[in-house]
C-alpha cells in the first residue's frame, strides 16, 4: 500500500515538473516570437548611425537587419517587391521621381539627415581655376543630376532655365564650354582622376574618404533644400506600422543627432529639427 502511495507521489511530482518545463518553454518561445526583425535597405557600408539606432530598439524587441545595396536603383525596387521592410538612402525628390517613373507607392515615414553635395577636384583648388573645355562629372539619376546642376549654377559655372528638376538640356548658358557628363552616382568620386571636378553626394564622398575641407564648393542649404532631406521610406500600406514608427522615434533623438555629427564630420546634419528647413 505504501509503495503505491509513494509511486503515485513520484509520478505526480514528475508530471508537475514536466508541466512547469512545458510552460517555461512556451513562455520562452513566446518571448522569442515577440522579437520582430525589420530589414532596412541602405547604400554604402557605413552604418554607424543605424547600428546605434539598432541598439536602442533592440530593448523594445525590434531586431534591425541592415541590407546594403551598391547603387541608388536597388533599394526602392527591393522595397516595393517586399524583399526589405524599409529603406534609408534617398531624398523626398528622389522618392517622388521614382514613384512616378516606376508606378510604385513608396512614402516617407520620417526624415533623417540633410547631406549637402560638394564639388571636388584633384586638379584645381578653387572654382575660379576651372578653365574652358574642362570636364565636369555629375550624378546621372534624375534628381541628383538636377541638384548637381543647380550646385554648378550656384558656383557661377553655368545657368539653367526654371525647370524644377533640371537636366543637361536645361543648361542655357555655359560660357566656359564645360563638358558635363552624367555618371552613376557611385562613380563620381572615382572619376576625379579623369575630370577637372566632380559633384559628389555626401555618402559617396564619405565612403571614398574625400576630405570635405578640400571641396572647392559646397551646396548651400536654405529653405529650398527641403526636397533634398533624406528620409526613411516604407510602402504606403505600412506607413502606420507601429514597429516602424518606433524605429523613426528612436532615430529622431538628440543622442542620434550627436552621433551623426560625430561620425560624419559635417557631411550630414540631423534634419528633423533643422531650423533652416522649418
């Protein structure tokens, strides 16, 4: 009789422990399932700021996975096809132009930085040294090409008509007969050995280790620069996604603004509170 009672107690104890073990595993699995992975497409390989953001949202159960692309055409294609969840590489103008040309519905869910373009050269040290017939390189995508041409106009090298997003056909005055060629944005820094000067995006310039202090001209940032603010983009159907909003909130903080200033030495400035753009 006593043996049966002891046997029942042992079995009951084992069953109880098994039940707790199952509950524990269930809770652990549930906790694991709560972590959400968000794939964010970027161009270039310098992800110091996004790594800082990733550490912040990790505490909220969000795992950011950075997906690197080699040119400006890939991140929006990947986003619209659902290969990534967000991207962070483009300006408002670039996004709007992309949507129009590719019939996509990509939208901004938050601003990140303003990154002035600059004119670099290995052959001259000032704009005044650029001479007749010199070759000048600019990015070839529609929005950055237009922006680069406006920079050249601001530097006094050419004049443009009133097109909102100008292209090479909109050059109305070119007194020096400059030979302006449009290249893939990633190639503009590499072209410096072959041209008198090149207009280079800040990200490309930073990746190429170009010294911003040696730029012979920089894009002026004014209220008109707002279309060139960089953004975090999502498919329109996801614009109210709570997880994505948490990522934007974590990005748009004072500590990240300081991180941007520290990491990019003036190449980029936090744009969500940039007074000139208000």
